[in-house]
C-alpha cells in the first residue's frame, strides 16, 4: 500500500473527536508537510541548479499534474507574473482534463498516459524547457506520459511525488520525494501531501527567480504592478532599495515604466532611464552587478 493511502494509526476514531480536537488534528498534521520539504532540500536545490542554465537560455517552466497536483501547478505558474514579471508564455501549466478540470473532476483523464504525452507535445517542447511533473501517488499515468514525452524531447524533467520509489521519481531525470506519509483522512492527498507540493513548487520557482536576478537582497524588484496594491508596494520597494523619499521614488518609477529595478538603479547611480536600462541589459538584469556591488 502507498504510504499516502495507508490508514492513519494516530486518528482511528477521528469522527468521535470534539470540534477543537478535530481541528487541531488537521492543523498539527500539516507540520509534517513542512518537514517533508525540509528533508527534500538537497533534491530541490539540485533541480534549481539544473534548471537555471536552461531557463537563462530561453526555456520555459512546464507544469503537469492531475487533480489537486495539477491545480497547484497552475497556481504556481500564474503567480510568477505579478511577483517576478515572469512572462505567462514561459510558465505554462497543463492539467489532466484541461481547463474544465479546474472546477470538476474529468473522469479518466488522469489515467490517460497518451493524453499526458499529447499535452506535452502540444507545447512544442525544446531542450531548454523544464517540466515539473507532480503526482501525490507518483504513479499517475497522465503525468508519466508527460515525463516520457518530455525526456524524448530533451527537456529537463523534475518529478515530485509523495511516495518513496514512485515511478514519477524514478522516470524523471531529477526526483523530489515529499514523504508525508498517511493522511488524517486516509487517502485524502489534498491535505498534507498537497501542502508539501505547494511548498515545494513555491520554493523551487522562488529560488529559481532569485538565481535569475529577480530579487535584490530579499526585495522583489521585478514585481509587476497590476493593481493599486502592487503600485503602492512598488513605491515602497523602490524607497527601501534606493533610500529615496516617496516623491523621488514615484517619479523614478514613472520614468522607468513601473520597473522597480530600473528605478532603483536610476536613483542610486544618478542615471536616466535609457542609460540605466542599457546598463542592466549588459549584466542580464543583475541589479547588484549594475550597481557595482
């Protein structure tokens, strides 16, 4: 039996718990998700290191999953635009059963090996692409089909699963085991198995973006201000990174077309927008290098 499917021996009479004890059982069990990701740190670091040169060469992040795993992949992909100004066409999520599977289960889609291969092929994969293939069980045929097709296309494949020795881990070029064990509700991998996947995907993509110079110190200087909240945040980030006042930061951001990174360089190096942009481009967007740090 898969560890994610095994009965949870700690809570055999869960339905008899009073409400406070019931809620505490679920909350406490989530700590195991964090610990599982912590144990997988070396595997995640290896995946980031392998992904960086491919993404720098123009590759994309391609996510594949079914059910909860697929929805978590989609969530990670869409959040990269506002946080890091990462182009949507370079973070593409495929979910078994297509868009409708976001809202209702599509019967049989996750069991279709060929569908996974076709969905991968539809992305016209290249050797610079990085495929993140996620499955709690680690044996979902849709995900395995995507892995096989991705490897044939020369993509880097990263398999993420919650069961030791799972096919997703063995067939991907790099495997990330999130060994979360039995769920409080036996077999419900939307619980801590899903939480561990969310943390792992978030950790992977955020680490990758730091390596791609999307962060200065710990400030997200490539934020895309798509709403009023993010516009205010852009001003605050520019102030913090440059030491300028609010008025100067706002003026520089306007001249920089909303780019925090560019505005900071303009303010700290007394450059106009055009010159600052050229300096940034010359160092592949590395603000530290542009500042001579």
